[in-house]
């Protein structure tokens, strides 16, 4: 490092340069002023001498002028011929006509180069009036007889002045240099040297301060001079800065600690987990990473409050610390999810044996509601087989934990590639479902319902068909039921069905009903009736044309609102059909209490006819119940003549299936309806 004392050199150099410039400029100005004063004085002396010379010949000149005697005048003025004091001298009469004049031999009319820079008197001419006494009227009278004029020569005075100016300049320059040297020495001693000393002390303190566990030294000296206040101010600022930096380092250390610790459970947080995973991945040693989640924690938290839920999380964290091997990194990544790392573990059986006690955790204190234990679900992934970096490993444990919860909870699942692909597929279906709802990217096809005895069309069922062929409508419906979007999807389907029916309503029979599948969750959702009324009003389709098909589910029977909705639909003229009977959760009690208008037997039973005896028995039982409960029966999935013949023989009338028609667009449905009507009319006429 360059020595700090050299830092004052540029300042000293600038100071000396400034002093010399100011001194030279000041000295020059002073020399010019002195020279100007001296020049004026010399001019005055020159003029005074010239006047004395001229005054010596005034009387003789007056006599020559009175006589207008040029010869006498020339003789008088010839004495000035070698006089350098004048440029010229002339004798004039009263009318200022020249009597005689003379120009000195050494006089030059050319101006000197100094006349350009030095000022001269505005008028170098000296004029004297000539008086001569004459006798007139017995007395002597002074009579003006002419003028004697001399032109003063200042050129010699200029040369003398230049010599004087040169002398003054040299002396002034010497004074300037002397003053500059004195001031420089003074500055270096009184300012430069103290500043260098202070800077060296500051630099020394800075070098010491860069070392750990050392004390910052105060700058010493200059206690009694003008730099004392500067030294004190610096020392105070250093002490304050040292104190501030000490506090700052402590605060940074505390913040770093807090940023990596979960404040509730006092275990590491997600940030610390990522750092730990990164370190272990870099070490490239095998380990297992486990995600643990409390089963039904959300319901427990809602039932007993967040404070009790927090206490449960603290209990679980302490249990993990006690059960897991000492030093196991444990993190709470959010909510009720904990993640921990098992070093050097790569065998499934060993990990399973270690984690099994964590499926049920006994509590030292009874929880509200009389609970003495909690159950957990765990997902496990291994490094490096299931992931080579923290992101991949976190994803793997999330998938494993999801599978564990989907399997019924209170179980351990290891990461499985196929489960990951299925999860990815499900996520893609979810996104497709959202796009389907937002963009209304679907169509409805309508499969006719036919009276097998008369051949007439009694109605149709609206079937969802997606424009996006990547996923089937069955996948979309299942995903909608899983995540609750079935209500929004069902609303859009209902709107589309009413819109389509409004186009053919005037050509439909009076007893025609179009069926729309409604999820039990949608049926009991808030605003279902209001939205249904608004849709019917918007498209001007009376509700008596609507039939709602509901799939068997416990959801529709477990709420009081479902019964109220059913009663409102009945009053509005809407019929309700129990769809896919025999495959869901319905019981005889449901058939009696809910009051369905129709029962639709699932196609799996219909397609087993007429060979399968169990299918025959189910149809007989359903027919008996329908007759007793005053309900109609629809056979779904009719495809053969044998099935139609059997059903007619058993007394069934209404059917739906490919035997009569595939699902049709609303336009083709209308054509199908017209053809059926014409066909039936021809049969009637023929009979």
C-alpha cells in the first residue's frame, strides 16, 4: 500500500502553484501601477525642462517676430538643432503664419514600438505667446507679436521607462518567489505535516480494524492546535461506527438464525431445509428425505382453534426430536407438514421400520375431544435414485405423501414413478377442466329416449363432449367431482342445454323432456334454484320440459336442503331421475323418502340381458319397486333386439341406447324426431 504521508504531496503542490500564480499576477499588476506613476512623473519632468529651454529665448524670439525677421529667428532657433528634447520648434506671427522653424537633426518622426504599449500626453506641444513693448502715445505698451511653439520629444523617456520597468519586474519576481517559498514552508509545517500525521494514524487504525478481535486505535496528537477538533471528531465517529458495526453484526447473526428457525416449533424452516439438502446433494452421499403430515389436521384446527392446533404442532416437533436419531435435520415447511433427512439410509425396509412408530403418535396430554393420539401420513424419497437436487427430491416426497393420503392416510408410501405420472396426468386434466369451464370449450350431444311399445320419442339425455380430445369427458367429470369444480361445470352444461332446446322447442311434443345430469353437490349448492330460474327465463324454455338426472350419492341425502330443493323442483314441474341405479349408494329408504320420478337402470345390467340371471332378477325387483312407488323405469344401454324383446315382455316401456340412436347434435335430434313421427304416423295409417 502507498504510504499515506504522500497523500499530502498533491495538496502541497497545488498550494505552491496557487501561491506562485497569485504572487506573479499580483506582482505584475503592482509593477504596471508603479511604472505608470513613474512614466507620468518623467513626462512632467520632460515638459518642465522643455518649457525652461523655451522661456530662455522668449525675448529674442519676440524681437524677431516683431520685425518679422526670419533670418534672426532662424539664427535664434538654430541652437535647438542638436537638441533631442524637441521634435521641432517654430516661430509664428500673430496670424500663426510661420516666420521660421527648425527640426532637430536627431529627432525622428517615426513612432517607437513602445508608443503602442505606453501612454503619451495627449498634447506634446508647448506654446508661448510673444509680447513686445512699443512706445505709443508717450508710453510703452505690450503688443502681441506672435508665438513660439515647441514639440516635446518623449521617445527617450519611453526607453528609460522600459529600463525602469524591467528593473521593477525583476525585483517583483524575486519578492514573489521569496513569498512563495516562505508560504510553502509555512504550509508544509503548519498544515501539510499535521495532515500527513493524521492520515497515517487513520490508515493505521483502518489496518488494525480489518483484523478480527482487535480494538480500533484512536488518533493521537494535535491536542492543542487547530487540528484538535478534527482529531476528536474523527475519534468519535470511529467509536460510533465501531459500536454500530458491532451491533449490526450481532443483529445480522440473530436475523440469520431467525430466518432459518420456525418460531413456533423451534425446528428448522423451509429455507434451512433447502440449504441442508443442497449441502448433502453436493456431498453425493445417499440419504432418505421424509415428508410427514398430520391426518385431518385442518378439521381439528377448525374444531378446536388455532392455539390448540399450534400446541399440537409443538408436541409433534418434540416427538420427532425424541424418536428420530440424534442430529437428524428436522424442518417444518408449512402448516402441519414436517420434513426430515435420514443420512446414509437407502434401504426401504430399514426406513420403514424406523418410521412405522410415527404413524400413530401418543400424546402425553389429552387433546380436546378426548383424543390421546394422532395419526400421520408419510412420504419417502431417496437420494440419488429419486432426485439429484433439492427441487427434485421435494417433488418426489410431495408425490409420495399425496399417494399416502390418497390411500386412506395413516400409511407410509415411497416415491413411485408411475404415481408421479398419474399425478402429472391429473394436474393436466385439472387445467383442461378449468379451460373447459372458462372458455366453454365443449358441446352437448343428445341421446333420444324411446317408448319401446309405440316407438315415439319421449325425451333425450344431454351428454357432455369435449372439444379438447386430449382428455375424455369421464376424466373431466371425475376431476370436477374431486376438486369441487363440478358445480361450475354443471352450471355451464345446464345453460348450454337450455340454449340448444330453445332452438327446437316449438317442434317438440308436449310431453317431451330433456334430461341434464346434475351432481348432488350442485343440487344442494347455494344459488342452484336462482340460477335455474334465471336460465329458464333467459332462453324462454319452461321448466316442465326439464328432467334432472342425479347419480346415486350419499351427499344428496345428508342435507336438509336437498329435500327442500326436491320439493321446489316438484312444484316447478321438473322431474328427477335417479341415474345409474345399482352402482351407487342408494337404498330402499332413499327411494321412498326422496320421491324420484324415474329410475334409470345402469347399462351394465341391461347389456347382460337376457342371458344373465342376476341381471334379470335386478330388473324384476326394480320393476316391482317402481310400480309400488309410482316411478317410471328407463333401461339404459339397450343395443340388441333380444334386449328389447325381453324388456317388452317384462313390461318395461322406456329405453335408451344405440339400438335406437347414437348421441346426436340438436339439429340431428330434430331430424330424428321428425322421422320417428312420420314413421309412427305411417304405421297408424296402415293399421
